[in-house]
């Protein structure tokens, strides 16, 4: 009776395992995820939906779905039927833009704002350059990376402005001075508390804005991790900010 060569058997098992790992990795990489969905079919393809490579999306007029695939976005607009995966290329500037967006610990030296001439209107669509800057124009849930380093941000830095922050029966007014986009959150007067509403008014706002903070122990280092975390925490303003940064730089082919 002959016995199998154990070394040969182990090599065969190792090879099989490697093939399986490649297959699984390839399948995972081929998957896409819906990161934004608007229009009549939004309920059919809600944000967070994960799609296999063989899946197809049927959109009607007015639909727009943004998919994330391999850390890049692909925007589909209805009407039409589309495959869940496709060839996606990003502009050279996208890598730097998204890297700045998900970087931890933004500093006050990173302006990311807007300076205008005397005849120009105040900016409206300028985006905060980092996820962890609190753009006080945006209401909703905000994921806090580091409460001690939380920074308020504004796009227009041409004038002095006063921002009033209220939490229950407590309030604090902070000054944003001309030439600065940033102002540190008044942690001593109004410490960051999670699950509590803060009402912000003044400083160029046309109406008061309500912000609620969500705790986040560790900020992800990847785009995919950031999107997953923002979705799970319900931090829609930051999710939209990141998706916008990715979508503006996308160039889709195929």
C-alpha cells in the first residue's frame, strides 16, 4: 500500500486556498454599493444597498444613483438599464481631494474657503475640505472624530460674524473674525454631548440650524470605511460631502 506524500498534499491544499482567496477577493472587489439615490426609484435602490457584479439597475426619468466601486464613484442617470459594475476612472486631482477629505485632525492652516471681490456674491456651494470640520450651515447628525479638536467652518471669511450656539437653557456666542474660516467649538462653555440637539443661529444663516453629535471612536483610514461608518451613524451631511467630492472628479467609461 502506498501513502500520499504529505508535503505534496499540503502544497495542493495551499494552492487551493490561494485560488479561493483570489476568487473571494475578486468577488468582493466587483461589488458596488449605493451611496446616494434620488428620484422615483430611490426606495428601490436605497443608500447602503450592495450590488453584485451581475445585478442590473432599471432607472426611470428623474432617477440618479451614485455607486461606489473600488473606492471610486459612478453616477447613473435615468431613464435606462445599467450594470452594477463598470470601468471607472478618476481625475488626477481626485486622489488628493479625497485624501484631504478623510484625513484626521484638520488644522486651522487648511483654509479651504472662499475670498471674493467687492462685487461678488457670498459663496453658497463651497464645500468644507475635510469631513471632521463642522460646516454650521448643515443641519443633521454630525460624527465627531475628536471632541477636543472640533472646529466650526464657514465658506465666507470676508467679514466678522457672531454665531450663537444653544443647548437647552445654556448658550454661547462665538466670534468668527475676518480672514478666518475656522473657529474652535466652545468646549468649556458648551462641552460636546452626544444625542443632544444644539441650535445654531446668526453668522450669515438665513434660519437656525439644529445639529446633533454622534460618537465615533476611531476615524476610518479608507473611503470605503468612512462611507460605511457615516451611513451606520446616520451622519448624512458628511456622507454627502464625501460623495460630492468623489462624484465631481469621476470620469466613467464603458
